[in-house]
C-alpha cells in the first residue's frame, strides 16, 4: 500500500497556507464522518491488534474505499482519467484475483500522475498506481508482482487489522481517516495541518505496514503471481531494484519502500521462493508496452516528449518497435502535429499487432485532422473486434456528438448501458446526447445517474428534481423520474442515519 504523507510528528509545524484544497476537502469529508469521541484519541501510538475481518464488514470496507476513490476522482488534480490504462490494470488485476481462494471484493484500479514509485491499496479493493511505478516496471510480471502484493493487503484486511483493538468502537472512522491520509499524496505538512496532530501521527504509524503484514502480502502475492502464470522472478527483480534505489537515496527512498518497508529478510524470503520455481518465460503483452509508451508520451512538454521518443525510435532503443512508434505518434498528436502522427501511425500499422489502443489513437488522429467520419469508421470497426473496449465506445459517442448525430448517440448510449449499467462515463456522454437533442427530462435523468455513480448523491437528487419539472417527457418518463427520486432520497436518509449512529 500506501503513500506516506505525514512526516515525523516532530517535524516542523504545518504550514496551513500551502494546503491544496482538494486534499483538505477530502480529509474534512472523512473527519465529518467521525464520531465526536474519536476526534480526541489518546496520544499513544497504537499497537498492531489482531482485529479480525468481522470488526469491519466487507460492506463497510467497500464504502470507505469507494468514498475516498470518488473523492480522488473528483478532487485530486493528479488523478489520470484514462479508461484504457485503468482497463489494462484491471485485466492484470482480474487475472491475479481469479487465483484468490475464498471471497474477495471486486478490485478496481486507477492511475495517479506521479513520478514517484508507489502504489497503494484501500479497503474494499481500490488500488491506486502511480505512473512512475508503471514506467519503472521493466516487464509485465514486475508490474503484476506489485499488484499481487497490493491485492493481498486488501484480502488480508491489513489496514483494519492494523488499528489498535482498544479503538475498535471507532474502527470505521479510523480506517476512513487512515485511507484518506494515505491517499492524499504529497506535502506531508498538508495532512498534518488538516488533521489533529497526535491523531494523525498515530494513524500514520499504522500506514507503514508491519513486517509481518509485508511478509504475508509477499507470500500471498507470490502465489497469486505464480498461479496466474506470470514470471515470479518479476517480484524478485522489481523489489530488488526498489531496494537498491532505497539504499542510494537513504531518506528519500522511493515512497513504496517507506510504506512497504523492505528488509533483507523479505528479499531473502522472495529469493528462496523463486529458486524453487522452474524458469518460465513470460512475454509482455502488447498492451503493457503500449501503456508504457502512452505514459511516456505524456511526460514533460509535448516538444520534449516528441524529441525523446524520436530519439528512441531513431536509435532503435525499444523493446518493441510498434510500442515506440505508438508512443511517438501519441506525442506528435499531443504536440498538435496530426500529420506527423498520421505518418507514424501508417508505419506502425505495418507491424502486426492487436490492440484497441491502436484504433483509439488512429481515431484521435483523424479527429484532430478534422476527419470525424473517418474516426467513427475506425472506431466502429474496432468495437466489432473488441466489444469490451470501453474507450472505443466512448470514442464513438464523442464522434456522433461532434457530428451532431444526437439521435444516433442516444441510441448507441442506451444500448451500451444495457450491458454496462454502472458506467458513469457513458451516462455523462448520454446526458450530452440528450442535451444535443433538447430532451430535458432525459438529459437530467442521465446526468443524475452520472452523479449517483460517482458518489454525489445530493447533485443526483437535484438533477432528478430538475427532471421532474422538465416540460418534455411523457407520463412514463415522469413516473420513472419520481420512482428514482424516491429511491435516492431514501438512500440519503439512510446515510444520514448511519452518520448519527456511528
Ligand atoms: Zn506492502
């Protein structure tokens, strides 16, 4: 897990003036949830208690994780809204999670634009990965080894188990706070300023997993990695490299090491497990290489990215030519050079490769060049081949909207949502499609679902209230709005009740 954010409690006092609003916002949000009693915790640093899973129900874990996840998505400027990279991490995660024995939450992965090497897991299965960590992974198995380790922190309920037993009454609030702190990257002073000092220090202490938890996550992660068919050496090489960095940087060790302390013992354990396994060559998927190339194309200024990737292609410094050229085409597109991107795209099309990411880039280049019809054609063909590629479906909606084909967009969006009933991105696009057609009731209804699915209950209720008053829509439409509004209001009442009784 985790992003260490609070420095030593004896560090210089917090400078509230430089607090980044989004983080403060979400800490406040979490604090608002806490019962009065837990705001005055004892100063002592908690021991690691053996709190069983039963102390925090899976529903509660999910709720805490979801709330912080929603907050990151809405308020963290470094959240990377990239459905392709999220989906890629999700595929690796599902492959690993399929090997878990027993019940476990569904995992969802998201990406934070941050060059530090880190990843962190929140209760309920929400796992954040820094772009720096993805870029540092030299093979897919290396990346998978970190995800497997994080997944194991979740399945073993390490955050909840790390909370002192004496504080059990407040466990939900404490876990929520711990998660908020770990998710608020960056300035240590920020969090320290926002949260009452001693309490924050106590929580921070729990964010650095104990050696036992680390070894447990390694052991279980290793098994998942192995059973899922990855190269288990990936764990040894990646963690070994992190450890080497750690020694070089001393106090500025990669953040991953600060929250997942690496010990010689841990490394030895991993090495001992690796030697027992026969050698297994596991080639990287094309998507692994494309995801890294895509991230590289986003680094620095557009001109820097173009220069870097041009050099790589020129010097033939790459694992796969197709990924290097894809990166260069992405960087050229980012630099508003549609013609240059197109040339690169034509070159890479000659290579054999199979990924919807190539199609979405080709379509984006066409759109930039003003050929939206051409982009739509590419995406429609792509969706035929990759019906589950969400970025392709969103691209189709965007093209239809650009082309003022509101009716087609409405039809496409509604069909799509039959299969992907909780896709908030598609609801936002559908709301735009209805708006383009001037259909107010349906627009606000779709917008309400978008808000609901991103954890914004109040705005969702507002949208439905607006929909109720919409001059269009038939009796059936209005009854659906009324029914949904009743549902959301009762959820709101439940939430208010929960807060009181905590
Ligand atoms: Zn760990």
